[in-house]
C-alpha cells in the first residue's frame, strides 16, 4: 500500500451536501488515476456514477443506520462473472491491499464531518465485496475509522 498523501486528494461536494450536512444520505465515490496516483473523492446524496470507469475500480461508501446505531457501508465491485476467476482473485487482492488507503482518503477528505460529529469515527466499517464467485463475495467488519485509520 502506498502511503496517503493529502496533496494527491481532490474533494468535490455535490447535490447540496456541505462539509457537515447531511449525514444521511451521504454517499462517497472514490476514484483514482493510475497514471498520476491522484485520488478523487465526490461526496453527495447520490454516487457519482459519471466518474466511474468500465473497470469498476472505484470505492463506494455511505452512512447507514438501523435506527439505533450508525455504520459506514462500503461497496467494492470485484466482478459479476465477466472476469475469469484468476482476474477476479487479482482484483480482490488489489482492493484488499489498497482499501486502507481508500478509507484513509475518505476520512481525510471528509474530516470536517468527523470533526463536527466525532462519534462517526467509532462507527463500524462494513465492507461488501461483490462478486459472482462465492470465494470473493463477502461482507466483513473492518473496525472503525478511529481504530484503523488515525488521520
């Protein structure tokens, strides 16, 4: 994993979302440039589908609640069966390796929200790895922004 460099992150708010409001709905689309290593975070009421690419290597996230507690839900698209299992395995490996960097970028990019609502840093991070292959299709608890990402 490459270390997070705040200078490589660009943040855009859309749909009337501000640096601190609303929490729900608040959706994150994190994309990147393979050439420059720059990260692009869009925060809005909806995902920024126009910023995704056919490879589907973005990280999508959103705040959710069950009515009692809040959690951060991430969606990682490994495949829908269009890749051979060896390619899906490689994508799974890359996403798992780079996910801490992505979560760090999201926390840093939305740092004003975390400052305004410090309890969000304690919320569980639930990762949904979406794949047609059962060995890669998983839901995992990756801790919290506070515990694993001390930005």
